[in-house]
C-alpha cells in the first residue's frame, strides 16, 4: 500500500485549446475536471496500476466534496481532514503545441487544530504502508518545517518517506533524511542556489542533496530524462515520446512508477521513466494504465551523459 499526503489539494479544470491568445476569446476543444495536487496524482497513478493507495488530504467546501467523490470513483481510498476553508480550484490551458499555462489558487489557511489533525491522520493511516509519499506545496498556515516534522514522525514509526516539494520546505526536510526526494531541474537549481545547464550539473546538484540528508534523489529533467542517485549507484533514464499532449502530473506519475517498482535501483528508474513518458501522451492529468506503458521505449544506463545540454536549462 502507498499512502499519499497532499497538504494543498485542488480541483483541477484542464482545457485543451488550439492556441492561447491573450485578451481574446479562446474556444476549448476539450475539457476535463480532475482531483488535483501532486500527492493526489500519485494516488491516481498507483490506482491506475491496480495497486492499493490511500490519499490523506484536507478537504473543505463544495470543491473538496467533489475531489473526494472523484477520487472514490477512481477506486482511491480517501482519508479526509475536514477544514473550514474551501479546497482551491486550479485551471490549466493546454495548447496544441504542448505549451501549458497553469493558474493555481492559493488554497485555504489551516488553523492549529487542522494542522495537528492532518499529522495525526497521516500517522494513523500509514500503519503498515510500504511508502508514504508527501507531495506538493504547503498551504497557508503550515510552516516550512511541517514536512520535516512529518518525516521525523514517519521514521520514528518505521515508515519510508518519498518527498516531492521545493524551497524551504525541501531544505528543512532534508535534515530528517527522507528516503527519496524527487525534484525537477528547476527545484534542484533552487535548492543548490545556482543554474543547471547540463546533465552533469544536475548530477552534482543531486549529490549535494544527498550530502544534506536525502538518501535517494530521483531527479526529473523534463524531456531529457531522469537521474537516479543513491548509495548503490547512479543511473540515467530516458524514453522516446512520439507526441506530447500534456505534462500535467507527469512527474507525479513518474514517482508512482518508481515506488510501485520498489523505490530503488535501475528497475525502479525504468518504471518511473515509462510512467512519465506515458503520462505526457495523455490529455490533461490523465494517469497511465499498464496498457499505456511502452517499456521498450525506455533506456536506462549507468553511463550518465554528463556533458549533454539540458533542453530547458534551469536558471
């Protein structure tokens, strides 16, 4: 079982548009409404793979009720934490050429009782879990140290933590030794305080995160592939992608694939790359099923192409 924790979930509306013209009327060719948030997407990908998952998340108002209803319809167990404020609603505009524009609302502010109830719900729900995946931004009312507290508590109870967040929340959590962290290139650059132009730059940054406490770093480098850096070695994975429809949730799908395959080693990296590549070929934030995966398109090697320039350098 994989438990996911999404402190700032959302109700996501994705519109497919031919082209985004600022100030004009844009007619959508497709529309989706999905439960959103990084941890929620990990649960959706785990469920799509036919595995059991429980989603822990604060929910409030009509958007929160719809998020719970949509998750239940996808076979995901929900451990809701009632909050006074309404769950946020986000909008994504996916253009035909693959460009994505996102509008993310701030979300509700959690008070002290809600913060404590969220931690307690994680503690109760994660008993016996294979992994606890803690993902996304923190809502108003949660200090940057909140993830660090969660990691410490999970380790004290014998749990394994995969963390996907950024900024001060990531840096403070590193001191508690999360088992896996999954930054993208921009988050890596932010964490080490310098730009990344090559795969080698990303590798060095990942090694620095390990020196700060992360046990394993799974770094998403967008179209260039993924890096896995852990005690047993370093690997680079990439996949052929014929057409990109939307990259919403692709990193979350990758993390799900990594954890489903054990969360360690080149086999888990291959699963992460296959899930991420499949996700970008699907509309909106649709998560891939096993039938969508193409393992034959994935390459994993210990020969990291350190000099390769990143398609999208991280400033």
